[in-house]
C-alpha cells in the first residue's frame, strides 16, 4: 500500500506502470517481502489503470481538486463524499478515479480507478498476481515447455493458488502478461 499524505493508493494493484517499475526493484533473494505486497492485491475483481500518468501525477491532480473544494481534513472529506460515500473525479488524461473513505487513520482518502473508465481494465486479483509472478520469474520459468505449466508452477509455489486447467478460460492472464511486457 502506498501512502501519499492523507491518501491511500494500492499502486501495485491499480497502476500498470507502477507495477512494471516495481518488478525491476524486487529482490528475488527476499521474495517473502514482495509476496506480502502481492497478498494485499487480494483475489477479487478490480480496476487497473493502464494509462500514462504516473501515480504522483494522479495523486497531485486529485489532491489539487480536493484542495480547491476546501477539503483539508477527514471531517470535511466525509461531508464531501455525502450519502453515497464516494466521489468520481476526472484527471487530465480523461481517466476517472473513485474516492472513498480510507481505512487507515492517517490516510483517510482511498482512491482507485473507476470501473469502465478511460484507460481502465477490469481484472481479478488472482489473474493479476499470476501475471506479475510470471513476469518476475520469467528467467527461472524457461525450463517449462508451455505457458500453462509456467502459470501453474507460480500459482502453486509462490501464490498458493489452485492450478488452472486450460489457457482458453484464463485468457485474461495472457492479456495481463501482455500489459506487463509493454
């Protein structure tokens, strides 16, 4: 979970370019720490931002919008969210972001990409984690003849997920691998 001031944003879960950069920083000798980050993704369906804006730029634009609305503390923010409990804001590239009440004391603003928004792809946590693990261990996985074997190896060994029977049913994994290979 990445915290920027009062903001809670799981960049590994919701931001493609952050994830690609993070993969270059992972210490493969201390994979347990990275597994903790992967576990924060969960297995549920979520939205992944695949646009070009950096996490810092998105956060800056959202914070500027909140400041222009005089949202400076948790009390004002809760009032701002209203009875719906969320707001949808747009940033400079046209992508839309959902703002909710955060779960951490300091970080009372939780953000994630809007469903079906511009530059957003819907994906399950298990699919995203599988694609990340395949990318992370691509050198070690060269011993396997096919993608299905590679996928099931990382799902069992690193992610503690059940194996998949075919690739056709899991074509979203192939799409996610493509995203990570950009």
